[in-house]
C-alpha cells in the first residue's frame, strides 16, 4: 500500500477544497438534533449537492453509479470534508454505508438500477431492521417471520434499535423464511417499503436525547419477493456482507472527526490551564498515537475493500467486501472513542456537566459504540476465531 499522494491526488484535493470553500458558507443552519424531519431534509439536500458536483458515491464503482475513485481519493474526500466542517451522511447513513454497498455487491441488475440512484441523489432514506428484543448481538436468533404467499412475503414480527426508521423510505430487513432450518440458514434479506400497510414505528429516546432509533412493529406486511436480495434462506451470508461494510468502512469518517476533536482538546487544555497536567498531556499524546495507527488500519481496510471481488465478481469498495480486519478496527475504535471523550471530560472539568456542550453529547453517544454494530465481545470472538485461528468458545 502506497501512502504517499500523487500529483493527481493532490490536484483532486485542491479541487475538492475549493468546492467546499465555495458551497459550505451558503448552507442553511443545521436543524435541532430533535427535529428529525428537518435533519432528513438538511442531510438529503447536502447529498443532492454532492451528487450534482460529482462527489456522491465517490468510491462506489461506476457500474453502481459511483465515480470509481481510488482508495486514496476516498480518504482525501473524508479528510477534507471533515476538516472543512461539512455535513456528515446523517440520515443517509444506512443507505450510503450499509444498504447501498450491499445492493451493489449482492443485488441483481434490476435491484441496483432501482435503489442505488435514489440513494446517491438523496431521494430515498433507508433504515436498518436487524436487531430484535430477544435477538440483539445474537442476531441469528431473530424471530420475525416471512411466509411466502405467491409473489410476496407476509412479514410479522418486531425489530428494535431500527436506525432512522421515523424518516426512512426503505428498510434493510432480516426475516426468517424457514423456521425449520438451522438458525443461520433460514434467514433472508429483504428491502421493505416503510409506507407498506402493517408497518408501525415507535421512536425510542436515547440517553443523549435523540430519537434516531425506533421500535418497528410488523403486522402481516406484504413485501414483494422481487425485493429479496440474494437467494431465499441465504440472508445470513448477505448479512455478513452488510456487517462487513458497517464494521470495516462505515466508521471511516468518524475516525477523521475524532482526530479533529483531539486537536481541539489540546487547544482547549492550553487555554484553560489543564495543559500543565503532565498526566493529561500523556493521555492526549497516547490518544494521538493510537488514532494515527487506527487511521493507517482504516487505509488498509479501505484499500482491501477496493481490491476484493464480490460474490458476483464485481470489484470496488461497494463491490468488494471488507475482510475481517473490519472487526479489528471496530473493536479498537469503539473503546478508543470512549477514551477520547473521557479525556474530554477531564479537559472540560466542571464544563463536562453542561448538557448543551457538543463534547458532552458525544461522550454520552460514545457509550453505545461497544454495543452498536456488534458488541465488543462479538468482535473479540471474530478476531480470535477468524484471524488468530483459536477454537470456538463454549
């Protein structure tokens, strides 16, 4: 992996930086964190701007509607947009980073043509319907049933922690299509329209006060068989593709954001006198070194994803699937993010009790990262078994 920048890549950086400098001052004020319809409108408008400027799906292969950019260009894009304070994917998170890449890697030509362009334009928002009240990290224990009825599945069950459900148009949904099969084999991956009869959404309020998650109640919802991605009962394999993107490349932008916060922490410590504390300085230095190492792992994971072929033989970040290195990344990033915001509390002192401070909200949010996208215990098992070759635990 060559970590230097070519003249072409530096030219790409300069053009991107110039475009950001032109458009960001014209953006409207961000909606309140509790205004999800407003946040959806804000996030999808930004996505449309990226699309019209040729930056949407930058790292997606051209066959999926993207720009076919190199891994380095993708990372430059993330660095520059974060440095400039540009909006993140927000409500478009699941579609752009989970569902879209999965559809590009595993969907049929008709499915890619139907769903990928609206995701890239910001026309449609997706949510994730994986977890259930009795099947969280043990995802294969899910019970939501899908019974075949002609050219449709009739789906009944309950999902929880459904990301962005209250503003979503579509849901990447895991269902059990063969209850008699071994639990990892009787599962299918469906694209469910959120406006279908029988779908009820009940928002959940998090510790940080957000309603980005919801409970999802499904009462005999009809989903066309044509909306199944992959073969019937092959959904567990397709799900592993989705989770590989979620753990391997979906958090890339957040690493850049954490490095920015780390720099702000050092400046704040100098300003309020906390910089004289040698222990705090060592903590900041150690965090800087670890985030630098994590960024190198990020580069490796993105490069691997760009070069790996999908089951269908397509290549590219959304055609190739990140490997198990994504679990190494997710495991370390989850804990490192918590350490970062614990250190932020030390820098803030009494200000850490100010609920309106951005770092305080981020600190509360960081507590969920060792659970979201697969708990740390699950990631440790994956690393132990699939990378280190250790026997499965009992």
